[in-house]
């Protein structure tokens, strides 16, 4: 593994775990405020899957949402952007029916040739994985576990807000206004760009809905 000389361990020890617990109520209250949207553009037009590719037997548009509706499948499936993204901030809302099943948002990822899989970072969604950073079909492990106490702001069967930020070697995730991940990628061989993809996980029936997907380019002009 090739190490980045500027990368230091940012796995929440001081950045999040040390200070987040005293902020749960105040950060949750901030959710009611309209976020600054300057520079953001929509990733989804609310009507079609233009700009996206995937199995339309599983993915559809319904009431201004992208819906992944699985009757139960044997392999993971993904709806992916046709465009690749490098440094960005992605904001979206999601709802997992009954709070059951597993899904997530891939970023800086790629399709795996000859497979339905996507390889790369995942902002995880689902029981025991809410708010975690997972490395899908690559290192195949949780890179950063979300802090304890997330249930205080999590809506398991209702709408939640995800903010995914990737800039250079640094990645952060926030769920409902609370930062759950601060990661610094030490391996310079890991790609700093790729597709964004929504997951329907293998297993039993699952329905997940996404809306208000918008993105801001953070590359230096």
C-alpha cells in the first residue's frame, strides 16, 4: 500500500467522537433550517432516469423520487450516473421502507466488469450500518463506524438527509446534520474519482426511495 505523506488518521477519534455527543440536540435542530444551495446542480430531474443507467426492472421514477423496488434478488444491483465525479459535495434525502434491508450510496466508484457489482466507497444505509463508510467490492469492510447515539437523530422508516463530501484524500459523511465519518485515504492507488450509484442489496424484498439529489463541484477552477 502506498501512503500519502499528508494523510493523518482522521477516523473520528477527536474530530467526531470527542465532541459530537454534546451536539446531538443542537445539530438536529439545525435540520429545520434551509441549507445553503449556492453552486449545487440537480443529479435527478424528478421525472426520468436521464443521466443514469441500471436495471429498470428494479429502478423507477415515482412522485419525484428515484425508487429501488426489489422483490428479492440474488446479487446487488445499482443505478449509476453516466458521468464521473472527483471532488464534490453531494446532498440527498432517502427513505428505507420500514427501516429494514440494506442499501447505500456509492461514490468515487466503478462498475465491475462482468458483474452487477460496483466497487468503491459507500455511504451506508441500513441496520447496524447507518452512517458508516463502507468499501464495497474492494477492501470489503467498514472503513469508519458511525458513532454511538445516532438513533437520536435517525428516522429509520422516514426521510433522512445525507451529505457526502469528497475532496482530495478527505471524505466526510453527515446524516441528519451530524457528522458520522471523517476519513483520510492513505492509499494513493485508490481512485479519487468515479461514478455515483444507488444500491439495492441482495436478499429479501426491499424498497428504498431517494429524492432531492444535488451536487456541487469542489474542484479548483
